[in-house]
């Protein structure tokens, strides 16, 4: 397909010519080709705030995750900059990452929403738990940036103040959420009696921690207990019905990943023995199964538990490695564990 045809699509999007865009799509034009400005048709439509065109392009297969080649921003960044809330919602509902970071600036969509003075977009992203404690690549925290914007702006100041009110409301809500997270607090502290009392009094066993851009963001207590090695708390949480396959959003890991990654063999065995545990779950960051993780960090006892439990040996991570290849890399080709995996 020629560059001229691809350019036709970009120009039709810039003109908001839905009919021409439909015709070009029927002829199979490349949806994700970038123009001289580094933008794809989806990014152009998003920046213009044309929600209908954005839907049309997404339905035709436009990539909602790719970044522009000039600044490293996503279509969601462009939509936020344009300020059309409906377009922002369409992209988020299509799976756009709300905390995507632009490569050049470190701006998230939320930070751009402040920068471009769109309080309705700010409120929407805050309600979706967009991160507040991420910093730009030039050293500003979200709050530093916001204070700077208020100080240097005169026109549009009322919009910034409206956004500031929403930000304060979210911060206060996060503080209240942390205060309510007594089960998580007891779990993180390794307080078994506290955990048992809270569970007996009806604490929500799978309540997720709020997004504070910290180590426990959106973790359940079982994820934290498995990671931190609190054996008896793991038992108590599972007995109370905790989800043994709950994933956390940073690495896409389940409790079993957390246990083996940190070498907690007893917790590994508990989880493996719990009905319903997916021992072959592949994390979203690297595609590793718990067995990959155990081998990667050299925890032979955890790896042996998983092999004995029937962990799959044919699954590959995003680096293309099978558990056997990882065992060879970490333990060596003649190690007993390597041979066990080879011969299983």
C-alpha cells in the first residue's frame, strides 16, 4: 500500500470526513501508519475530540496502546489534551492505560488533564484511580506541577482551581480508604491475631489497597502475605475464602508468583495444595509462570514443589525461554534440578 493512500486516511481524519474514512477502511488501508508528525489516525482523531471517528477506527483495529514517534504519547494523551471527555471515555473503555507515561516528558494523562485545564477530564481520571504520586521526567511531582501551573497561569485559573478541588477530594478519599484497610495493615505488620480478629468480625478478605503509587497498590491481603512470608496469615486468609488467583496490576502476578519470587517455600506448598490455584498463571509483564520465577531467582525448593505439582514445562516467557532453558541458565546444564525438569 502506497504512502499516498495512507496519507489520504490521515487527511480524511483531519477533516472529520467520516464517509471517506469508512471507504478507505473498506479498502484495507493501514490504520497504524504514522504521518510526518509521528501521529497515527487514531491519535489525530483523539486529539480533535472526534469520538465517533475514534470508535470507527478502534472497531477497525486501530492500536490503542501505541505511542507517537515524536513525544511518546498515546492516543489517550492526545484525547486528554483535546479535552473531549467522551473521546477520553471511549479510549479508556477500549483498554487505554490511564497511567501511561509519555516517553519524553513523563506526563500521564491525568497530569496532562491538569496542564490543559480540563477539570471534567481530571475528575473522570481521578474516579478511575489514576495515580497521583508519579513524577515527570523533569523532576516535578503531580503536586509540584499543579502548584506551578496555578502560580504561572492567569487565564483559565478558575479551571485549575476546580481541578485542584477534585484533587483534594481524591486525596482525602484515599486517606479514608487507607484508614479502613485494617486487614491490610494487620497483614503487612504480620499481626496474625489482628488478622484473625478482623476476619472473624467480617472484614472483606479480598479488599484491595488504594492506588498510592506504592508497593501495595491494588493488592489484596493474600498477595501481600504471600510476598512478605507471613505463613500463618496466608493460611488464615485462604481459610476465609481469599482469592488464590487474585492478580496485582503492576506485574500481573498472582499470590503464587509472590511466594516463589521471594523464596517462601512453605507458602508455595500451601498455595499449590489449595484447590483452584492456577500454578501455571503467566504474569503480564514478562509472561513468566511461578516456575519461571522460582528458577529465575534460584529458589530450588520452590521450583521442586511446582514441578512435583505438575507445573507445565512447555510454557515460554516473553523472552522465549522455557523452564528448562531457565534452569540451565541459572543452575547449569548438569544440576540435579535441571535434569529433573529435563526428564519430567
